[in-house]
């Protein structure tokens, strides 16, 4: 990020994605009263802190994994609330189900100074910037162009089923790329979108985390 950009809050990003048919993995914003949450959501949980000016949550201690009971949830919430107290912008603590097992992918879109809106697809997770196993395409695109983008990926065999994992629903994955391309193409204030990871497993595509960077003056 730069001085001229900020991150959307989790609730802002979710509302924007839902307009384009992109749904996250059952998250909910956590308030001080945790009693109802422990009854509604099965353990184990994940807690994440979202800040308008911090892109990498794990590096700043904003992720708590493997929360197994109400006491651990209360402690984790208190730790994140204390850590984020006084931070500028709209900060939120979000509860999320533990991510399922599967292949981690990244889907992204960014506004290139030369080419305009560009889509990205490849291997995701915490090593995405190191592995750099990604392909690019101009946005927006239709389903056929998105399917062709998947075919250009050097690791495309992972999408056909790998060591017992089911094959990926390629039209569904292509549709997600189409929606992402439409989103950034139709919102000039958006500089970058990262869906990372998107986990491919027995439950289909599961979106685990989102980061949307906008111009700091944006009213989104």
C-alpha cells in the first residue's frame, strides 16, 4: 500500500464482493458478547483482525488459529481487541470456521498503469509471492476466456484431481474470475483485489480471505 491507498474493512469488502456473486466462508463480525457465537458456530474457530492499513495480518499477530472452546475464544478476542485498540480507520475482528483441507489457490485483480485492469490466477497461500506460480489476463473477460486462462496455468493438472482430491469445477472457477474482472473494471477506485487462499477440496471452492485496496479518498 501507499499513502494514497487503504484497505477496505472486512464488512466493506464482503458487501462489495456479494454484489458480484462472490461469497466468503461463513464469517461474522465479532462483538464483545461471544455467548451467541459459541452456540451458533461449531469449534474449532479462527479469529482475524482486519485493519485499514495492515495488509499482512499474520505478520502483525492478527490471526488466531485452532480456537477449541469458549474460554480460548474469549481470550483470543481480548488479545486482538487490545492489540488493535486506538488504531486508525475501521477495524474489525472476524470469526471464521477453520479452513478445510485442499489445494490453496490465489485469484486476484489489479489496476496496471500500462494495461489497465489485469486478472491473476495461480498457487496461493502464504508462499504466493515466493512461488510466483501465476498467470495473467486482461479484464474483463468472458467464461471462455477465463477457461483459456486456466489452461495456460503451468500447474493446471492440479485442477484435474490430485492424490485423491476431486477435480475442480472449472466453469465455477472461471465464473469467479469473470466476476472478479467485472468488479475491478466497473470500480475505478479499486487498485487491487486478492482472494487468497481460495481452497479447492471436497466442498468445492471455499474463499478464506480477501484484501481489497482502494484509493484513500474512495467513499466505498
